[in-house]
C-alpha cells in the first residue's frame, strides 16, 4: 500500500544543489509541475517513473513510503505502481486496439475472468475524451494524436489502475480536458500533471515550479487563486466553445463573449 | 574465466548496452576482453580499446555465416582472452540470423531488442530470443509505457524463462542487474557446445550454386507447396 512518494533534491544542469530538497506527495494529491520549456519538467517525471536513486543525470532520489523502491517494481510490470502518459501522440505498435488492450490487461490483471470488463471500460473512457470514436478493430498506428492520448489515459487509469499516474502535457493532445479531469478525479490516486495550462494548474492542490533543471518552489493553491480558478475555467470553456465553432465552419459573434465584455 | 555472448538485430543498441556493462564490470575490478564478430564492417573493437584500454579483437565473417564463424573462432578467442588474464570474455555478434542462436552452454546468452521494433518482433527472432538467458530491451523512452509492457508480455509469450531487463542505454539506467547476471555465471567448462541446433545441413546454395528453384538443387530442399524433403541419391 503506497501512502507517500518523496522527491529528494539532486542538482541542476550546472551542478548546483536543487533549491527544494524534499517534497512529500500523499495519496489523493493532485499536483502540477510547471516551468518554461527546457526547465526539466519531463526529466522530473522520468526520475519518478524510473524510481531514480541518484543514478540519473539529476542525482535525485525517489522514495516510496520513505524507502527506496523495491526491485520488483521494475522486474514485474504488474507490480509497477506508476503509469506514465508520455507526450507520445503516435503508437509504434502494429496491433489492433482490442488485441493490444487484451494483452495489456493480461499482464496487469492477474485474474483471467476479470479482464473483459476493463477492456470495454477503457474504450468507453477513451471515447469520452476524443471526438473521433475508437473501435476495437482500429489499428493502433492509424489512430490520430487525440485518439492515441485518449486511449493512453484510459488505459493507464483503468487497465494499469496504478496508485500513481504521471501525465505529461495532456493539454496538447486535442482531448476534452474538462471531461478528463472530471473522470480522473473519480479515482483516488496521486496525479502528477506536467502542464502549461492555468486551468489544470489551479485545479491542482499545489504546483511544483521548475527552473534550469531544478525545483525552485512549491506553491499551494490559496484562497485567492481558488477564486481565480472559477473564472479561468469559464474563460477556458468559452475558448473551447469558440474552438468548436471554428472547427464546425461557423462564424463567431460578440454574443459568445458577453460575460467577459 | 566467464563468457557472455551478446546477440540481437542490427541497430538495437548492443554496443551501447555492452559499453555500460564494461564500464561497470571494470569498476568492480573485473578484467574484460572483447571480441566483435561482424560480416563486413565493425569498429566497436577500436572504440572499446580506446575508451577502456582493454584487449579487443574483431573478426569479419565474410563468406562464412557469422554465427557459424562464431563457433569456429570461439575456442581460439577463449584461449586469447585467457592469455590476457581476463576474467570475462564478451562477444558481440553480428546479430542478424533469425534461424540460429550463437549462445554456448556454459556461457551467458544475452539478446538486445528495441522496444520500438514492433509487437511481433519477439515472435520473429526465434532461437536468438528463446535460447537466451537475458533479454535486454532498449529504447524504452521512445514508446509509451503501455507499449513497453505489451512488448514485454510478447517476449514472455515466446520465451517464458528468459529474464527481461529494460534498459535506457543512453544513460545506462537499468544496467546494474545485467552486470549482476554476468558476474554470477560460473567459469566456462573445458569443452563447450553450441546451445541451439543449427539449421538443416549444408545446401547447394551455400556452396555457391546460384540457380533459382529447388529443381536445380540437391540435398534437403523444399518447394512452395511441400514440406522439406530430400532430393538426391
């Protein structure tokens, strides 16, 4: 049973010590990782995913419940407590979606009678996130960027069903983010979003700020920001509405922006 | 002295994996000798000699099948490594035959596969995978985690007893367990034998008869619609 993950600071690209030397992430936390491009956000989640033990280029250490990760996390994928959704928006796998999900369910779910349902639920979940439905006989390599991301998020949440989910810039993928956050919040896990999206950042309990390859501060979403979050969500919804209209070939009018005029 | 033979399709990262393994073995005080077998071009021997100052050799198999060449030269190579007072002889093969496997009983067989190579690859590589002791999977950062896990399952389907080690060969992450495997193998016995069975006999194509179609050949042949059969006296 995992209760906490601890990030112990390492060093930046130039060898200087990381300003934040310890962060404890607790079960149920929703965390964002923010910072400019090249500030080391993806490297941080790779460290977490690899259970770095001062053996990556950052020198960071990741502890699970206060101790180094046991070797079986790497030896047996069924025991790996982390699902990582990378920025990949293409699959290299040449299998049909159904066969891929069944194979994945076989290694993640040891009880053979319990596999059929998650495969169906994964597909349903994915199809709520993407506008273009995915079928079980679609070939993985033929899926669009949005479909690929939607399937990876659904697969990580339902088939992997791990206590820790790392999501690298999901906002870039052309999926319904609002729906994704709603669906994900139904599962009690540690969610770590690498993001540039103010909506995702403000919906998080706190955010890890990165600069020059190091963690420079940890900001908790305070009362003032929670108020901002409501308006940011409204802005964001309005923008998605405008985006959808543009996609459908419609014209935009001032009426859509009335609340912000 | 210990022997580890490394196979795997071209460009999967055999050399990068061995580079990290050699570094760690040297750090732990082991003396290493390295032999590269390839068909017509290789420079890993020069790289490793330069980087690590270890004794290295290379053999071009040329007209000979490279795995066949491995069997031929391995006895000499073991003697050569012994005269260099090595603790471990690492052999990197050309790694291109999907019918054979170059591993010898009494040594460690390592196959290097890349996670980017498609989900059916483990089914295609045959004895090179199923007779290995350790399968190292590289390029894990290039695919989604879901695909990594399914690729691993596909390896286990074909080769249930092979131990799988995922490695990031850029940074050498995950190399430790492979080095532990190498260190744990016993010294080579006096008489060594190839682990797998070579393919059926020598054929007339092997000896240079180039006509197309089984009708022009003798010995063990096969037609498109028939099983293998014998043609000749």
